[in-house]
């Protein structure tokens, strides 16, 4: 049962992230729809980042090395997400 849940979440996460980024940068879609997809994508990413940060904070007293790794991983992912978001937002400004 855990295997099925893992596969379902992996497929759903992949569809949201990859499909959302493609849909948000597609200029043939109406602007309101691209903004909605981008908002859902940003909320999904913020949730993942918040979970990583909370796990890192709670693991700090017991496992400081793993906590440091989680903080670094979270920082790298936030950087990459902001970079990708800027690339998508540049398509909004072009007309």
C-alpha cells in the first residue's frame, strides 16, 4: 500500500511541477489561467520548502549535520525555484 501511495504522490508531484511550469509559460493560454497555475505551483513549492525547513529545525538538537544538509538543500531549491519563476515571469512581460 505504501508503494502505491509513493507512486501516486510522485506522479502527482511531477505533473504539478513540470506541467505547471510548461502551462504557466505557454503564451497561448489566457493570462488569468497562467497566473492561477503559477499560484498553485508556488504554493506547492512553498509547502515543500516549509516541510524541509521544519524537519531541519526539529532535527537540529539531535542531528546537527543532517539538519545543516537539509538547510542547504532547502536554500538551493529555493534559489532554483526563484530562478525558474523569474524565467516564467519574463514570458508575461513579452507581448
